[in-house]
C-alpha cells in the first residue's frame, strides 16, 4: 500500500464495559504487523521536528526506521541511547503535546503514533530479554540517590554505567515513585515498572527501602558515610486540599491517599491484601489532570456507580493526557466543567453526604496563561455524593531537608536547581524531577535525572570542582560511552 | 526484612517485641513512632517506639491485639521477620527541666509514656505518674514506671488491682488539691486522652497528648492522619504526634478512627478463616 494511504493505526483496547470491572491494562499494544504498518507512515524527515518535541530527544526517525525494517534489536538500542524507560514513556507520555504534537504529518492529518511504537519496541524487548549495556570500570566513587522515582532511577542507572557505586534510598517499601503508588495498574502494569527497576539494579545499583532521608538518615550522615555526591529525586508528593469547610469528613480523600491505598497497598484486592479503601455509590473527583482521571477510573473499578470529574475550567483547559480523557469518557465518567466546590457537608456520624458547588465563567487569562475561572454569584447547587477525592496537585515534601544546609528553595517548596545540570545551591548536591519543577511528567523527570548524572560524572572525574560550582554554568559534558 | 530478636507477653492481649532496625535505633528518641508492615500483603500501621538500644540496634515495640494486623503480629516469635520498619517518624517529645510534671498512661499507652517519663526524670523533673487499665490483666510495666517516677498511682476500671478508678480521678484530685504541674503528658486511647484534656482544662494545666489517627505512609504524603487542632487541619505523622490536648477536636479524631470499622471486621474474619495467605511462609 502506498505510504500516503495508510491511516494512523488504532491500538486495540479492552472493551469499556468489561474493563470497568477489572484492573487489567486498558490499552493492549500494537501487534507486530500493525506496528510495522504504522512505522511506514513516518516520512523519515531530514530535520525531524518530532525530536524537538521530546524532552530527551529520542532519535525518533531512526528507531522507527529500524522497526519498520524489522531490526527490532537495533530499534531498541537507538531508543535506549536517550531513553532508559521506553515501556513506561510509551504508555504515559503526553505525546499529543510533545513528540506527536510536532510531527509534520499532524499538520494536515494524523501524526505518526510515536508513543505506541515506542511501547511496542520496549514490550518486545521485555519479552525477548533485556541486553545489558556496557559498564565503565569502577571509579571507586560513591553516589547516593534519594528517591526511587523516574528521576532517581534514571540518574542511578546512568551513574552506574559511568562506573560509580550508587545506592538509592527510598522512603516507601517499594521502588518506582509515582509509577508504583500513583499511576494505576490498568494504565501502567506494575510488572513493567518492576522490570525497569530490575534493569537498573542489574547494573550494580544498591537499593535501600524503608529509609526516609531526613529521618532515618540525613544528608549530613550520607556525606559522613563517604558519599561524594548526592542526587535528590524525592518528587512532589505532598497533597493539597482546598481549605473549604467539611474536608475532614470521613469519605474525603486526597488523591494521593486514595491512589496509594489502591495501587501501592493493593486495596482493590482487599481482603487478600490488608489495606482497605472505602468507596460508595457516588464519587466526585475534584480536578482534571492525570491524577484526577486515575482516581475517577479507579473509583469506577472499585464499584462506584456514578463518578464525576468536577473541574473549575472548561474542557479546553483539561490538563490530562488526551488518551486518558478519551478512555474515561468511554467508561462513563461524567464531566462537570466550570464547576467549583465551596463546601462539603456531612451527616451526624461524620460521613460525607454531599458537596455544594458554584458555577464558574472564564475570565481574563491568569499567570498560567489560561483563562481565569470566576464564580457566578448565586449559582450554587448541591451534589449528593458519598466520596470526594481531591486531585488538586502536589508540592515537594520538605522532610528530606531536615538538617540540610544551604539548599535554597522557592516559596512553592521546590528546589532552586540549575535546569541543565541539576546543581542545587549547595556543592555536591544535585536535584531533578518534580522536586525542582513541581508536579510535571515522567519524561521530564527522567531527562533531569540523565542530565544530572552526566554533570555528577563530570564532577567526580574532576572536569570541574567545588570552586567552579557557582561559576558560569558548565556545558553539560559530551555524551558518555 | 527486620528480625524479631525477643518477644514477651505482657498481658494476654499485650505483647512486646524487640526488633532489629539499627538505622532507626540510631536516631530514635522518646515520643517518636515507626510504621511497620508484618508481611508483603500487610497494611502499614504505626507503633510507638517504647524503647530503643542504640548499641544493639534494636527497638522495643508494645502493641495491643485489637484487629487483624496486631493479631497477626502477635503470632510472631523471636527469629521471625517483619517486612518493614520505617522511622523514626514524628517529632520527639520536647524534654526539658520544667519542674513538676505528670505522666498519664492508659492501657497500651503505658508503653509510650515510659520513655518520656524516663527522659523527663533524667532532665531533673519531679515526675508524678498515673497509669491505668481496664483490669489487672491489661496492666504492665508498673515496676519500670515506678523506677522513673517520684510518685506512682495505679488504677483499674474494675478495681482488680490498685485503686478502682479511671486515670482522670486521681489526676483531678491532685489538681484540685492545688498541684500546679508545669506540664502533663497523657497517652492512651483517644477517649481517655479526651477526658484527661477535659479534666485538666479548667485548671489551665498544659496538657500534651499523642494522637493515634489512622495512617498510611507516615511521611506526610497522604493526609489520612489529618486532625483538627485549634481549628486548623494538621497531619499527625509529620506535625505531631504530640499536640496541645485542649486544642484537639476530639470528636473528629474519634469519628475518623472509625472509617474502616466494617472492613476491619471483614479483614479479621477473612484471616481467621483462611489464616495468613502471604507468600512469606509465616
Ligand atoms: C496519579 C498520577 C498520574 C500521573 N500520570 C502521568 C502521566 O500519565 N504521564 C506523565 O508523564 N506523568 C504523569 N504523572 C506525573 C509523573 O508521575 C511525575 O512527574 C514523575 O513521577 C516525577 O518523578 P520524580 O522521580 O521526580 O518523583 P516521584 O515519582 O514522585 O518519586 C519520588 C520518590 O522519592 C521518594 N521520597 C520522597 N521523599 C523521600 C525521602 N525523604 N527519603 C527517601 N525517599 C523519598 C518517594 O517515596 C518516591 O518514591 C502522574 C502523577 C500522578 C501522581
Ligand atoms: C502515632 C501512633 C502510635 C501508635 N502506637 C501504638 C502502640 O505503641 N501500641 C499499640 O498497640 N497501638 C499503637 N497505635 C495504634 C495502632 O496503630 C493500631 O492499633 C493498629 O493500627 C490496629 O491495626 P489492626 O489491624 O490490628 O486493627 P484494626 O481492626 O484495623 O483497627 C482497630 C483500631 O485501630 C485503628 N487503626 C486501624 N488501622 C490503622 C492504621 N493504619 N493506622 C492507625 N490506626 C489504625 C482503627 O482506628 C481502629 O480503631 C498507634 C497509632 C498511632 C497513630
Ligand atoms: S519519550 Fe515521550 S516525548 Fe519522547 S519520543 Fe517517547 S513518547 Fe515521545
Ligand atoms: S516528524 Fe513525523 S514524519 Fe517526520 S520523522 Fe518525525 S515522526 Fe517521522
Ligand atoms: S500518614 Fe500519610 S500523611 Fe500522615
């Protein structure tokens, strides 16, 4: 078939009526023939715009060409030169605002399904066995990585490949960060995450779980123990509430608590697993990001009959990935746009009974560039609900800083870090991911981990010293083996 | 994995274990707690650090079997392992030489009050302690408490040992007789801490309580543990566990402790029927 006539290939998915009763993965991935067909659509642009849209500059046309030609091993090798976690990124990157948004085919028709191809190639590798990369000879230098989310795992993997001895310290009892406690099984199976973690550990990285840095150990303890560099990848895990009356009623959850119970603690398999979660018939989720979609769709799978997303702006401003919004709609999640809660009310036993909301109109753009929602006076109305889940965004957890000297932070609690090198204001301490940017994306956290690892390596090899720390920003040292 | 080195039954439903967790022991201080998981499928539950030994790298935990997780923990013996021990979490108690202090421990709350009383004593305070339980069988560590107290009153609800009274009764008499303690610490079931706070409020005696809200992570990331203190929402795990008892919204705490009552019953029945189904071979 001529290339121009091939349409963007749909990815098979579980039937909506079936999947709302289980936690299995919704999107099923391309079969090989379909992947190759989709790969043929790529024009192999000389100046590929798609690459500019990818935060880690995956060599997109190259990996697609190899896939198209049936060289799957070559394809994954190209991919992994820039992206250590393709099975994850292929599933959760907001492609429609990144790589695929820039694809030239998208100007007139549908962009190449870059994310789906990325997922295909990574799943192929997981099935056939992962090749271990070359590891540089040991340098004898010790590096501590705090937090086992995408930023920390990526930094640790690269540092190990440069030959350094890396130990990751993680507060929870399982590695993966948001990938394990936040994003549900039906969107990102935990064996995919586990495989990526195992890969990093196979490079010789040590992992210490149940270790809350700032409590169990402090940064000063780590320096005293002989670590020469520390990377902070502790994310933005602190939940926000609206500070409206009634938020402490039984049945009101932060999305973090709800998702942690369901994903990390596996409450959807209660009582086989011990941790319970309590979801009634009608559930309101406040917010419209990925977190809100995940919470709403999880609530549905736990047996809720009516789940509403309550969002103060309009459909056009919804920040979640397009695919998640689409899947949520297919599953029957209701969307209440231009609506904002003002109060939660309860019964005499302290349980949620309903939520009072006010309708909103869009006004002038605010500091984020989006139209500011303004309440319409007198438009209050009540929704009867059994649960409210607050998915309003998160801030960095300050716990890691207990005795940390000289690490400057912004008033939002994020670290002041160099966007290229990840250096903080304190020598020998780097940071990257959500702790620097505030809640962002998996791929941007990975990118930050990668750049910081390169800078740490340059430092440990003496390319620059503590004296140069605050001097004019170093160029990131050239690519490593 | 964290090895249990020693176990002792303090009372039919109250058990003591000593568990190896050197990193936690190195940092532990009175008033702090740990979050533990018994096994891979287990829930994360908070337990106060009742004692610690930095040299041996051990923590002493004392728990009352009230539901599935604590009962499962109660089946563990020396040589068994816990899946997780995380900590030390929460702020330590603020220990200074205040003058005269009163330490009130109710039920399993005697365990966490002990290291606080000991440190207060070491700091030079005159320590008056009141410990109480529903009956004689639930009482423990009278000797330890005596060893760190200048005065000790023991009560039981049913009079099976010591004075037949609730801990609030001797406390009220002391305050009514004109004793002016610089601080009172009260640890026990929420309902007991509530009534201690109500007892001391009219006398204006500063009262510190250690709140036992439901928790998941214990590091501030979920908000399960939120309570209202002085009209403000606070996270017990990172901002507490100790708060001014006169400012706590006790009814909210008591209501929030009951969120999972039905599920707790189901979990316990499931466990009694099927036994432990985890893969750890316990
Ligand atoms: C529900 C949900 C859905 C999302 N969906 C998407 C999506 O579809 N696509 C996308 O691109 N992004 C998504 N995101 C955002 C994305 O997951 C994050 O941007 C990304 O995980 C940030 O990575 P990180 O490594 O900086 O931090 P995290 O993933 O937050 O990892 C930080 C780790 O550090 C640990 N830690 C914290 N403090 C300490 C301490 N003191 N000591 C030791 N360890 C500590 C934490 O336990 C955690 O494991 C989603 C986020 C959520 C919550
Ligand atoms: C800071 C803190 C310190 C504590 N210290 C001790 C201690 O030293 N000794 C002791 O015996 N108990 C202590 N507790 C209480 C102990 O955590 C609960 O008894 C235990 O979680 C009960 O679990 P279960 O499965 O056996 O019982 P369940 O049947 O699940 O519940 C019984 C009771 O425990 C409460 N509870 C249930 N799950 C949790 C949870 N995840 N977190 C907190 N409470 C829960 C419930 O509100 C209920 O009232 C402490 C609690 C807190 C918050
Ligand atoms: S990593 Fe994400 S943004 Fe980059 S190419 Fe892959 S899917 Fe696109
Ligand atoms: S812009 Fe689109 S067509 Fe061009 S190389 Fe990238 S994916 Fe292929
Ligand atoms: S237990 Fe999760 S925030 Fe306190």
